[in-house]
């Protein structure tokens, strides 16, 4: 049995799907009541609820810590959700005698000076590494797939035939959420070559994707050939302020995000991929994007 935080989110739901197919029992943290799900024991609470965290981790073989804040109005929001929340899970696991800890971080932790989000993820990683547990940190790049609400914005824009993207020189790696879920489960046993390691998984495309290539691939998935518009940092900052005025706390484009969106290199590091004997990506990105667009249509998101 494994304990999972963030189980109701985009990555967490994919992880539960994978665990069910593998016959792995899961104890999952949730803030709100959930429908019964075979193989899942829902624990009501959040990362601030010490008693709930104790119930979550007691008797678990390992903890997969997925929960985190990806969007917050200020640095304090990231600090509370990503740093203090991670510390609470670590302390509960240590008190319960759980030794294995798999932490989902972010590629943004590689450049903590660019954003409050990346800085909070880097601090959370340091807490995991100093915990004394048998840990592995996973830094995914841009994740896409069914249920995603972040890259969904790009699919919506592609439908209208225009896709604004960051400056032309930037490149990023991509990863399908199901490939990430498979990796997280594969890491649970730990062991040589896995424990005390930081991994940066991707779809296997050497050199990642340019912003133009990614935009055209999303357009293709939507059956369109979009006009790709490269926006300068200043233009993105103006757009972030406008999004804040229109959508308030629900804004997807924030000034903090502009900080790392305009960084030119979000390609996974050479040599940081998980061992090939343990895991390799299985979802070709163009196929995955096409299937994701179909899921958005089938579920009336677009």
C-alpha cells in the first residue's frame, strides 16, 4: 500500500488509474468527499492536517508526494503549499516509520531565481534530501494529457487558429501524464541507481521542442494550422496583468510564470533521465496530443 498526496489532481488521477491497473492499494488524501474507487482508501484532510497525514502514511510502504501549488498570488502562497506542506508530509512519514519517499518536484527548481514557484520547489527538494529517508525526486518538464487545466489553455487558443508563445529562442521538454504516473510507481521500491537521485524524465525527443514546434503540434492535434505569435517578455508581462484584472486569483498567466516562461532552456538535463531498465516513455507526443485534444472534446471542455 502506498500513500499519495495530490491524488485528486491532474497527475494524481493518472497515478490512481495506473495503480489500479497494477493492483496497488492506495491511501489518498483529499480535501473534499470523493466517490468510492476500488483499491483507494480516501483520507479526508489537507497538507496542514497533522492527524489526517498520520492516518495517510501509517502502515504505508512508501509515500508519493504529488500535491503542490502551481499558481499563487504571491510567494507566501507557494511557500505555504510547497515548502511547509512538504515538511508536514515528511514529518508524518518519519513519525510513522515510513522510509521511502518519492517527491514530484518541477524542472523549474533547476532555476530557483527565476520564479517564486521554482524557488519554493527547490526549497521543498532540499527538505526531502535532508530528511534522512530513502528519497527520489522527480522533476517533470511540461506535462500534458487528459484532465490537464494548464496546457488546456493552448488547446483552446489553437481552436481559434492563433497561438501566442514565449520568445522564439526557447525550448522545452514534454511528458505525457501517463508516462509520469508509470515512472512514479516504478520508483516505489527504490534501490541502487534510484535512491537519492534527482530524475528529469521526458518524451525522449532529443533537444526538446521549440515553442514554434510545440505550438504547431498542438494545432495539428486540434486539426488546425495556427498562426504562431512569439511574444516578448514585456508583452507577456502586459498580458499577465490583463489576465489578473479579468480573472483575478483564477488567472493562468501570472507575472511569476512569465519569469520562467521566458527562460530559453527548459529541456531536461543530459544524463538525468531515469535508468532505461526501469522506465522509458511510451507515449509518442504527437499521438498523446491528439488523444488529449479528443479527450477535451469528448468531455465538452472545448
